[in-house]
């Protein structure tokens, strides 16, 4: 497999995981204001290309008090 297809496959699996968590925790697809919907494009962006505002938004979502987006 070439690098493009590896990255594409990883992004696809990350999206499926995000959608599954969104559906399980909220009971519906992502909507404006939902933590996972707000960071969906940020999750697929290379870290070196993120702005400070995007990094803060990602950190806030992953460390949120509601626990929806926490890494385990």
C-alpha cells in the first residue's frame, strides 16, 4: 500500500469512529454545537497545519467535562 492510501484508510476509520461515538452518546448525527461535529475537520488536519485557535478547540473538546470526547 502506498502512503496516500494508508492515510486515506486511517482518515476513513477515524471518521467512522467519530460517527459511532456521536451516535452512541447523542443519539443523532452531528449538529452545530456538538463537540465532535465541531472538531471533525480538525481531527483530519495534520498537526503542523493547525492554527493556535484550532489546537485550543481540539484540546477543549478532548478534555471536556462531559467526557464525550476524552481519550481513554
